[in-house]
C-alpha cells in the first residue's frame, strides 16, 4: 500500500507570514510530486509539480523535495486569506498512478 | 479552453437506484481517472483507463463500474448506491509517458444518496 502522509492541521498563520506544509511518502520509486489546493466543495487545483531534489519556486510558492528522506514540502510566502484551503500532496508512482495525502488545512488570519 | 467537464455537478439518487456520472475532456489525454472523495479525506482512486485499457483498484467495490467509449468520454456507473457512496466524485486526466505527467481535474460531481 502506497502511503502519503500529511499533518491534517489546521495550520494557522497570520497574514503575511510564511506557511510551511509537509508531506512524507513511503515508496522510494516515486517519480514525481505535486501540490494541489482544494477549497471546500471544489475540486483540486494544481499549484506546483516537482521532479528533482531541491527547490522549485513559482511566485509565492516554493516546493522542496528530498528523495533520500522521502519528503516534499510547500512553502507559501506572504500568506493571504485567499490561501486558506486544504493542501493536498500527491505522488506519482509507476504508470501514472497518483496517490494523495488527506491534506493539510491552512487558515490564514487577517 | 481545453478542459475536463463533469456532469451533472450535483446528483441526488435514492438508495439502490442506479446512477451514471459522466466526464468529458478536450485535452486529448490518453489516461482518465475516477476518484471518490469523502469529507476531509484523500481522493481515493477507483479506477483508471490508459486509452481503452481498464485498470481497477483492488479495493474498488464491484458496485462501481466504468466505461470509456472513446478518448473524450468516460462514465462512472454505480449500480446500487448505498448511503456510504455519498461523496464527491472527481474525474481527472493525464498523459502517460510524458515528462509533464500532471493530472487535470474536472469540477467534480457531488452525489447525495437518500
């Protein structure tokens, strides 16, 4: 069974702060990693994908991948109230099968 | 715009009454997925198609069936819905074999079972 683990939260940060979200996965053959944002009652929306060890930045978002330690993280700089949502970590194992964590709920307080 | 479309967005059915959910895509992706997501839980993969090749997850109940008549369309059939099948059903697509293996989700269908 492929495991993708996330802290369910809620994670509360003040507006303008950095939010740090973490995810661990169980299978070393995992090839690619994704962060999705999901607002209540809506479908997941892709924020970032990352394939190689290190950091990948896109605007206020930075994804970090460490395959040796089997974790991937997402940093959100200058957090805004509109960032309040559940953040899902997804891992692509062989042949395009994606497994999701149960998500971390983020609250950004004005 | 290329996209993934799901119909209906909200579906109410009665206990035991068959229901079909539909998904269409204009992305021309060769892989289509169905997920079930219950409140505060991870999306759970039910099955996926690579072209017409059907791949069922081992723990997907027999009550759930799927059809993919062509590249663009995929259907989820729930033969006898139970109260436990009430959930959001998400359709997604991706391209197998591409370095850009991102999944794209439709808006989902919220299923209520009375």
